[in-house]
C-alpha cells in the first residue's frame, strides 16, 4: 500500500520510515507526490492538528495519509509549549532558539520541578473518509543544558530518567523504541496492517 507521510521535517520523515520499515507499505513524502501546499495547523490541540493534516493531504493526494502532531508539555509552565511547541519562539525560530527560550523560562526551577512529557498524536485518513487516531507519551524532565547531537527539536534538553540521558544522546534504535512518536506509531501499526491487507 502507498502511504503518504504528511511532514516536511526531514528528521521526522526519517523516524517514521524507520518505524514502518517492516510493514508492507511504500512510504511516500509530500515531495515524492509533488505536493507543495501546506495545510495550516489551526487546531487548538495536537489531535485536531494531526486530523487536519491527515484529512487535508489525503484529499489532495488521493492516498491513505499518516500525519502526526507532537508537543512538549512542561508542568512548571502550565503545559506549555504544548500544541505551540514548534512555533513557540516565534516565526523563523530555530531548534536552538526554542531550547534557549525554554531554559530561560525554567531558570531557577529545581530539577524535581522540571517534570515534562513529549506527547504525540498520529492520525490516519483514507481517501474514502475513514479516520483513525492513536497517541503516545514519553515522561521525563527538562535538563539544565543541552546534551547530545542526535534527534531534533527539544531532544537535547529532554532527560529520560530511567536512562540518565537526553533523547539527543540516545542511539536511533533506542529512540525508535521508547519515543512518544514511536509509541503512537506502534499503536497505529495494526490499523496500517489492516488497511494494507484490504488493498491486496
């Protein structure tokens, strides 16, 4: 089955392809199918944004589409940046800018007060209008400075307590086993297997 992965983020695309590699799927990017249109993420929640993107790109492409939206929720900041994680530091901000803003906002907060979680919602939309959603979370803490060169986004400051490392310090295999996105995709795999079987 041809599956459109609705992201322009090269890091996310790489992760999704790795997580789905053993399924009977031909994973296509937006560039692969020539879609230059961006679906605005105007939802008030991660699930709304994931659904908007999955439905929008399924309509544009005529393909079953997998979209996800994810965010970082920091308890000491009342759940921020949450749904605004990628836009939190303003238009054109880099990952480094977002991390800098996060660490500034948490200055003086002790380690035990820096609890946070990564949350991901995956949405699968079919061209005939069916819709499925799954969710995954990864609990942890915000470190006092960035560590590691892997991953993207807030990975260098997200500390996984059980491993004593930030997500950016994990090897790809470990990250693809425990991450919020991996857990959301793991939950989506039976749905994708069923949809692929229907096409055979």
